[in-house]
């Protein structure tokens, strides 16, 4: 599990700002839900939103909507996977 969570944590922008990252890494980070959570937290604590500067269409409301949609999707997938497990 650590092989998956460490890259996600590093690419979400929580350890270093994504503004210093290469363009391909910034694009890949947009596919990760923690990126939006980190950006929302950074905006509320420091007043700076990195994602809004590189993508003006990506407002804070859109980030919150994407984060909620990803959460709902992952919970539905987890429920379906749990239903398919068998106990012997």
C-alpha cells in the first residue's frame, strides 16, 4: 500500500509546491483527488490557490465538487468490492 500512497502524497503538492514541478507532473497531479484537497486547505489557510493560477476555469467550488464526486465514486466502488467478498 505504501507504494501507492507515497507517490500520491508527493504529487498532491502537500510536500512541495506544484508550481516548481515540471508540466507533465502538474498534469498528472490533476488526476489525483488529494491535489484538490491540498489546494482547498492551502487556499483557506494561506489565501493562495495554485490550481486556479494555472487553470482559471478551476474555481474553488469546482475543486470541492470534484473532490466530493471522487469521494462518492470511491465509496461506491468500495461498497461493491465489499459485497463480493466471501467469509468462510
